[in-house]
C-alpha cells in the first residue's frame, strides 16, 4: 500500500486545496513552527484547507534543540499551537540540523525522547523525520524505535520516484523536493506513506491519561466534574490557553485514576447486546462476559468513536470485565 502525500510550509503557496485532493494527494504534513518556536505563517490556513478538502494531516517540527530543555520547549509550543486539533498522522520531529550532528549520540537520543514524551503525553502520535544519512549514521535507532519518515532523492531531482533510492525501512519516503501538484505554486516535496494511521492511538495511554472528545454543550468545568478532576489540571495537561474556549471535536487528555474511570452508571437497553474488544463491529466479543441483556448495569468509563464515527461506550462489568458497546444500547440511570 502506498499513500500519496506532500509536505508544506510557508515556502509553498497553496492556491486550491480541492485541486490538490483531485490530484490524488491523500496526506499533507504541515510545518507547524519554525526557528524561535514561531508559528509557521501558513499553518492555520493550511490545516483548515487540507482538512476541508478531505486530505489527512500531520505536522512536522524542524528541531533546533541542543538540550533536553530546549526540546521540551519545542514540544510545548507544538501542543500550544495545535490546541487540541485532530491529527490523522503523527507529529514528526525533523532531525537534520548540522549543529545537532556534532552533539554526542546520547544527547541527541535524550533530545528526541524528551520531545516525544511531551507530544505523547499531549495525546498525539509521534514519529521522526530525517534523511537516510541521519538514519544510518547519526541517530541511535535502536534506542529510538519509532516510526521513521525518511528522505532520499537524487541530486538531479526531477520530481519523480527513483526506485533505487527507496529506503528499505520507515513508514514513509520523501522522494522529491521538486514535485509539481495542481493547486500549489512552484515546487513541493512529494512523499509516499506505507502506513495508514486512521486507527489512531488507543484512548488509554501508558502516559496515564484517557482521551475525551468534546461534544456540543461541553465545558471544561463540566468535563472536569464528570471525570473527578480539576479545570486547572486539564488546562495544564492540555496546554489550553483559555479555559472558556474549547470546541467540538477537540481531544482532551484526562488524568487516568480509579475515580476518573467510573464516570457514570448505565443500563443496557436491549437483549443479547454484544460487548466487543474494541469500538466497532469488526471487533470480536470479549471473553467472560460477551453479551449484555436488558437492564444489566455497567460502569461507563470512557468513550471512543469507531472508524465510521459512531460513538461506542467503554464499559466495566461487575468490576471485572471491560469492553465496548454501541452508545445507543446504554442509557444513563
């Protein structure tokens, strides 16, 4: 499977996002911030434009960090700029700055891991962008076992795939910086990706948080009360600049505690309702308690959308079995 993509920044002028989509581009990786942690002047417009055209989006951050603290600051600015916006592809950490190359390998590894931790704790997927020289000769890939998007294109780049340069590793290949795509003025970077991230990451994460998707009528104070936490904690964890401003579809990371899990009690509304291993009809039934009957009480401990966008409740049965049930089979009691 090859998924056609591009990556863009303020150096690229996109004039018609729908034309880009019609040209067969399925993924756009957007530069989010530039040197000095300034927001790329085209990021917000590109995000809205590509999403509106049905193109999946991710972001990249060219790193200028020479220390762990600087890497953490770069990551925090990325999260602040995203402000909960949905990404279909990872936040890629662009490792290619010549001054980083002179650092000890252990320092480079620490920089990447520090950036990654902040990004993953913020609820986003993480990956690394670099060229094949950095992949083989600079980065300690054994200590950094993540998704790699690799650049390799010829000196006489003509905007076409040169098969002999295709990297044997990675989830994506940037094969040209001289591509031409309808709807974009001038040259643009061309990519192919081999991994579809549409399944996303799990709602529960080893970082100790659970993901909640904001719905119409939600407020941050209401979410905090529902999950037995505080507005202050949610603001800090999600890098929210205005506690009174959240929007439908925004992902909020919530501290995962025993109290936060038991959000409300629900009752099954049907008979022989399947309890599945994941959100969606493609998942099989859980072991131990594969079905519910009308009136069975459960703890609803989370919610996650299936690939078709339908919400499924994550339930806890008798404090022992956990699984997913479609939202319309559970009512609040």
